[in-house]
């Protein structure tokens, strides 16, 4: 399952939707994002955590509340949870859990733990909030637009940018909550690249990269898409089918995006 490993950074990749779980080891701390998807995959991630953890404190950052990103939460009851205020205050917690149950029913999946909606220990309510942990500085930015409870994390001095369901190399923007917010969030991403020395980008779906040009391309790709969405005359679909290998499977989301963008303006 390991997609990327270098120094103290390990990124696991699920067989489903190239969803990632990043694990960062520090002296007294282990930090992980969104453990997911399948029961065997969660077990593998848990095995890895147990191997490296010792008496270090485990933290889990939830990038947002889509059910695929919280599906593994019940397997790590000892973890301290970091997420946005909107995530903690989500009025539809039960709905997320229902989606997990439906998914497991649909594929006859049994888990060794009960799915739960994470209880947030460290609630991020302010943009640019900094958390010093161990020898690390984590800076958080609100990232609404895909969902309203998204969170960007920068981890220094490692130069890591954890972007959740934004800036994927395999998905165009999925705008589930607000077009305007999405545009602003991409602007936030640009500012992150300006204000932090980012060396590694880990998206929630897709490939980890340390290539500066590729990181820039991901930001520009989202900007281009959001721009074009407003005056698409059919060109955009051709571009998307060339750019994204799984476009056929995502086409309906592109059509929904067009509607939400128009409604938003
Ligand atoms: Zn996702």
C-alpha cells in the first residue's frame, strides 16, 4: 500500500480512488491523516502505526468529513484528533456514519471496530492557526468549497502541504459546497506556496510529489478549471478527458459543478 516513503514521511494509498493516508514521524509524535478505506487496508495502516509508535502520541488530522475520509477513525481510539471547527460542529454526523454502514453492507465488509464520527480534541477555528508539537510547527488554513469543513495543513520544517481533497493530480475540483469558497481556497493554496517553503505535496487522492513544477501545475490546473467552468462551451470536457484518466467515472460531477457554479454567481 505504500505510495511514497522518504525519511520520516510515509504515504499509504488505498486501492479505492487513490485515497491517501499520510504518516509523519517525529521524536515524540506520530501524525496521520484520514486513515482509509478497506478493512484490510486499515489493519495494515494500524500495524504500521503500532510498529513505529512506541510511546509516542498519535495525532490524526481529518482533512474533511466525507465518509471515505473518516471511515477508519474507530480503529484509532487512542489518537488525539485535529480538525476544523466546522468538522467538529457538523450537523450531519449521523449521515456520515450511515454512509459508512451502507458502504460496508454493499460490499459485505466486516471491520474489527465500530465506525464512529471522530471527536475533535484540537479544534481549528482560526485561519493560520499554528500548533507547535514536538519539533514541528503545524499551520492550518480553512479550506471550504469541496465541503464546508475542509482543512489545509502545512508541517514545518519538513515543508509538507497536506491538501485533503484539493489539488489532486487525478481529480478535477469536486465542488460540493460552494464555488466561491472553492475559488478562495485555491487562492489560499497559492498563498501557502508563497509563504511557506513547500517541498512535498500530499493530496487526499492521487500522488505525492516533490516536484515544484508539478505542485504549481496542480494549483494552476484547479484555477484553469474553475475559470473555464463559468463559460464552458463544450471545450472543457475534451480537455478533462485528456487530462484525467478516470474522467468517464467522474463526468457527472463535472455536470453538477457547472450547475453549482452558476447558482453561486
Ligand atoms: Zn475524498
